[in-house]
């Protein structure tokens, strides 16, 4: 009953994801987190350990639906997908690999906390969706640097691991694992423009330095919402 209820809630809240005549199969699944994962992401570990996990096969593509009961009685969750490493376009840092090897990347979320990193995202952490650089924002960034007389950052090696619906990219420098946001128009309150960079380009997150910090802050945002 819980598996069916969780998936029905997902279908209702993310109505565009399931198409007509889609083949769907549901089954309970056991999520086993490695010791390394638990040590690296302790808050995320607590969150995942309280989730109801459902294996969802949609048109032969496997997903894991993680669902929780919110404090207000609603059901919330993540639909995660584990990509084959051969589908990656980037050389991901070890912590990123560790994350998606254990629980996959987030394809969709529903009934998210307010002001969460996961709000309005097209994807988070997916290996096959991660990309180098700032994509179509190259010309915009160059023009902004010229207009504001700023020295451009060498960003071509940065890895974007989350994309907001408005085009904002959350990324890290693989050399340092430092996390940044590139956005011309974001919805986050806890970010600041990066020193020495044009406004409405690169930003930093308050209280978040590394990729692990970012993941753990996301988990904390969800932990504060759900019944523990």
C-alpha cells in the first residue's frame, strides 16, 4: 500500500513525467549504503535510512523512488536514476561518483521544502546530465566581464551537476571540489555574488564550500521537513 501511495503521489505531483501508455512496474527495494558513503555523507545517510524505497521501472528504465512523510502529513520524495558510467561526459570527482553509485542522481523531486537547493531543478547529480563549463552562457559571461571590467574565470573544466529550470547551473571545480552557482536569475536567498566577478554570473552559497557540504546541506533541508 505504501509503495502504491508513494508512486501515486509522485504521479500526481509530477504529472508531466509519466506519459500515456507508459509501462510501469513497482517493487520494494533494499538500499544498502557503503561504509564510505555513510562516513562521507552522514546527514544524507540518516535521510535515506528513513525513506521508503521503491524500485520503479518506467519503460525499461530503472529508478529508485525515495519517499518520506512530511511533518504536515503530505508525502514528499525524490525519483533517482543510476546512470551507467559509460554515459558520463565528465570525469566526476570521487565524492560525486560515491553519491550516485549508492543512490543515483535526482531526476525529479516533489513536495520539496521551501528554499531548498532541489527546488525548480531539472536534475541534480546525474552523471549522464553533468557537463563541463557554463554551456550556452559563454557569450553572456564574456560580455558581462567586458562591461564590468572583470577578469574571466577559467571555467571550462568546471563540472555542472545541477540545472535549474531557468538555466542556472550549480557546479564544482574538480581540482578543489569547491561549489559555485552560475546564474543570471536565481531563486536562492542564501547566495552571494563571487568577489571579482560580474553581478548575475558566478555566486557562492552561504555555509557551503565543497561538494560534500552542498550534498549535506540539501539533506539537512529535507531532514527538517520529514518525520524522523
